């Protein structure tokens, strides 16, 4: 077998691939989960039909990135997987049940009518809400650190739930709602678009508030994060991250009130990118924060190199297919079902 490890930094490559997969999942599944979060608040059934049709071509392919992230963690960083999963079994299972529930609701709603359709409307909403909230709870639990002794998880079954993780869960609900609202501004028109602008404007302030709270709390909880961000010359290099984020918020607010259709969505993605960048900088190089680095958790080079061959072949195919879907189904969605 070709000795890849002699030429490339395999743990770094896999760490980058997994982090990229998580980011792609958050962005691509974030807006359709956000549509589900906003779903029951739409003014009319026709608006809800437009909302559903706007994500129908895309929603079921977004979990690909979640599979890549989870499978990549298991295969490339087995020690991290063995520590994180026992700590997070319950929220992960609840999240997956939420994703399954919303998927079932999505399929059944298109074939239902009358009162039964309203049931599936709420099923779609609560499935989306549950999955999103649990993703935020998982993030909050990981950010605070996992209790590790030796090479295994040493905490309890419910250590993942506390005030901070619940706060991050609520924050992510508002964040996905912003992505969903700005997506609908881009993909719909008329009454639905007007309502989406109002919804996105409403949640934008909460997103900004929660980002500020998380950004302030992380340096307070961890002295290493505090030194990283506020020591010189790091402070001057990292200062553009919060400043650009603030500019994005201001432009999104202006665009939502000035009639722009496309820029609010892409700037909302920019806010997530910058927040993710800030989180990545704060947690580097930990894959299990403050316990195990990604290099310590890495699998044998032979395993990582073999997996990398398949990934290099299949990943461009998935990216190409995804890009083609978005190109093919560009433009505004209507209330008439074609699913």
C-alpha cells in the first residue's frame, strides 16, 4: 500500500474533513431545520406549502454531511468517538429521533389533507425543533469539556444537561430560524416573503445576543481561551472576527428592511462561518475539549490512508451532485406541490 503518511499529515487532513463536514451540515441542514422551526407560525396554509416546496429538493440529502462527520470520527479518531458517544448518547439519540420524525412528517404531509395535514405540520415543526435544540445542547456540553479519566468517559449519563448547554440549544434554535427565514426571503415572494422578512428581523436580535453571550462566557470558563483571545499579538489578529460579524449583522438588518432578497441569506451563512471559525480557534487543537487532542485520538496511519482514498473519490461526487441540485432548483418556489 502506498505510504501516504510519509507525504501528508493524515490526522490534520481528517480533522479538517470532519470539521468541514460539520460546517456543511450546519449550513445546509440549518436552513431547512429553520424552515421547520418557523413552519407553524406562517400566516396561511398556502405559505406553508411554499415553505415546504422551497426545501423539498434538498432536505433529505443534507444528512450526508452528518453521516460523514460521525463516520469519520469513528474511523479516523476512534478514541474521541469512544469518549464522546457515551457522554452524549441520550442527546444524540433524541436528535436522531427528531430528524426521523420530521422526515416522516415531511413525506406524509404531502399526501394528507384537512385535520390530518395540520397534525403533520406540527410533527414537522417539533421534529425540527427537537433536532436543532439537541444539536445545540451537544455543542454546549462539548464546549464545557468532557470528564475523562485515562482513555474513557468518567461522567454520568446526564452530565450533558445544564443551564449552559440548554442556553446553547436555545441559541441554535434562533440561529437556524435566521437561516430559515432568510432562505425563505430568497426563495419565495408575496405574502410568504413579507412574513419571512419579519420573522428573520425578529430572530436576528436574539442571534446577536446569544453569540455575544457565548463569546463572553467561553473566555470566562476557560483560562486558555482567555489567554488565546486577549494576549498580544493574538488579540490584533483575531479582532477582525467579531468586528466582521457585527458588520454582517448590520447589513442583514438593513437588507431585510430595504428589500434585498439574496444577500441576507448569504450573510447569515457568513455569520455562522465566522462563529464556527471563532469556536474552532478557541477549541484548537482539542477534539475532546481540554482532554484529548486530535493527534492523540488519531487512528493508525494505515487506516486513515485507506479511508482517505475512498473519501477523495466520493466526496467530489457528493459535492458535485449537491451543487447541481441547487442549480437545477434555483428560482422561486410556488405553493403547488411537485414533490
